[in-house]
């Protein structure tokens, strides 16, 4: 039987039979993996209607599309890390701020670390419901000879581990190419260590005091210090003078007298003004009032 002028029941093209058709079989159910096949076949039929019978015989090459979920899964960075001596498959998420380990995986660790309770609330991106946590522990995480110590939260999820960006960078799994580097708090404290010590934290720093000259100074009557408070006052004054907060002067000054407050803490000092009531500074001064404003 001649094939000339015959139409294939599989691809609907002319001059061959379905038994020898090289096109993809039409009996396969259309699904996510064959969606592109049906689309290519429909495009071929449309081209056949346009070109007519002048189109020669040929073979249709079809690119089979994989499931979208499988392609996405291959692009996700995954690795095998050792947590407390146990191999755990981990998912690297550079945007995560904490490490999360499934409770089932945590229970499979031979030498299970001690789990401590936590009050931290963990949320997934865009979710208003917190992820239930069983606790937190600190352990060593190792990958190909590189080890880092990190805090890991145990979540009540099915399986797996989520590795955040900081330990992933320390394990040399990822590299961040940032044009702007934010200084850590520890480096700032180490660089300016003298600014974080002592009373006031600014030694030999000149501060401008805003004094209202329109207020007339008032001479205050000296208040005698009780005899049982004088040794404590002398000790406190010596500490303040040694810390370069006060200095010994001669003659009258605007400094208010220091006395020991009768509280449970015997080393606390304070200022008490006696005599004329204080006058408030002008309302035009937006700065907070100090003892020098009076």
C-alpha cells in the first residue's frame, strides 16, 4: 500500500503512516512534563495549515521540559555538614539570621547536646505565625575540615537543617562580594576602647554649658555635714578627684555642696539646695536644664 497522500493518525502529517511516525506518540497523557510537547505539536499543526502540502517530510525535535519544582530544587544550594559529630543535610539560606535544625534530626544525634529552653520567636519570611521551637543549643558545625561554633535552634518541623549566612561564610561555603562593609560592634569597641571606660566615657572632653546670664546668682548658706557622714564624704570626694571629675579650688564657687544621702547605699552622694527656691530658666532655651542654669 502506497503512503503517498496518506495522513498520519499520530502527527496528522502527510506521506507516512503512524506505525513509522517519528514524532512523539499521542497516547501519552498530557501533564506538567509533556506540556511543552503538546505545545510544539500544536505549533507544528498551525504551520502545516499555513504551508500546505509543499512542506517536505521531516523530524520534529522536542525539548522535554522537566517539572518546575525539580528545576528549582537543583538551583537551591545544599550541602552536607557535621553537627555534633552527625552528618546532616543542610540548606544554605544567606538571608536567614539563625540556624534551624529539625527535632527529628536532633534526636538522631548519638551524643545529643544539652537543649536549653528559649523565648525567641522565629518567623518565616512574610508569615505572621511563629515557628514552634523545642529549644536551643550551641555546638560545632564542620564541613570539609573547616569548623565553626554556632548557636542552633531546634524546631518542631519534619526534617532537614537551615544554615544561615554567617556560619556558611565561616565554613567557606559561600562568599559575599559587598562594596560596603559595615563595622561590627566589637571592632568599634576595640578601636575606641578608651571611650567606653571610666565615668562619663569622655575623658578630657570639653563640654559647653549653656548658662542663662539673665538669672541672678544667689549665695547659698553652707550646710554643715553631719559628723558620722564626714568620713564617707571624704572618701567619695577623693574618688571623684582621682577620676578627674572635680578639682580642689580656693574661694567661693558656683559648685553646689555634696552630701551623703541617707539611703541604704552608703556610697551614694547627692546635691541638696537650701535657702532660696530655684528659678526656672527662660522658656526660649530648648536645652535641658542643668545645675549651671541656676
